[in-house]
């Protein structure tokens, strides 16, 4: 259908416009992050990407992180999480597993153990249920380190956790007392 490099290029651009800068192509996200598929395709093509509905479906379905989702009628699309724009994803609070993981780079450890994990420009701190995913996330920022998050202990104190459509656990912050380095 399309090459791996073209798929990656389109996926990265979709992440940009559906999570951070919808104005870059002139689309509008509704209060839940959805936008019209036909309008998105038109705007992507005006931006120089050769996208039709079949290509868009392929990019969404083949994304290994499942960053995007269509609604049931396939006429709306949104990013599953990671937004810096103001939207409400309507996730329901859920009981997390006992532990979750967070991948980061070694260079950030001092700061993290001083102030905890902060959502920064995003809506939530992102956590994973498995070590491999956390390692991959940490590798994007330098020498990877995996943090163990005592998620259920946090939850029992009243802190909320949400599970995104693509399996990423979300919370507002993690204070240092609930963190430790894996294998330390």
C-alpha cells in the first residue's frame, strides 16, 4: 500500500495535528479530540501528503502504538492520548495493577526523585503495564531507565488512574515516594 517510511511520515504528522497543532493544517478538534475524517484527508493533501481513506485506515491500523482511533462509523478520528491541546477524552477512573512502569532517561533521575513524575505539557503522566514498553519510551530520551510505580498504593490514597484506548495508563502525577528504579 505505502512504504514504511511514508507510513512513519504520515503517522508522525497525524500525531502533530491530532495531539498538538490542529491549526497547522486548519482542522478543529471537538471537545473530545475528534475531527472529521474527510476534512482531515483534504487538509493533509493540501499540506502535501498523498492520503486517501484507505491510506489513513492503514496508517491507523498499522501503528504499533495504536495512537489513533476511528469512531464506530469511521467518519471521525482522534489521537488516543498524549494531547497538549485542551480536550476531554472521557476516560473513566480505573483500578490500576499493583505496579506500573515509566521509561525515562538516566539524565532525568535526579529531577524525578526531587519532584516526581509531572505531566508537563500533556494532560497526564504516561505509564505502561510492561517493562519492554517502558524501555522503548526511555530510549527516546537517552540512556533508558525504568521506574517502578507503586500504582495500586497510589490509588488507595485517592489518586485516579485512567486506561487509554491503546493500553497506556494515565495519572496526573507521581510523587517520589511511589517510585523506585527497576533493579536497584
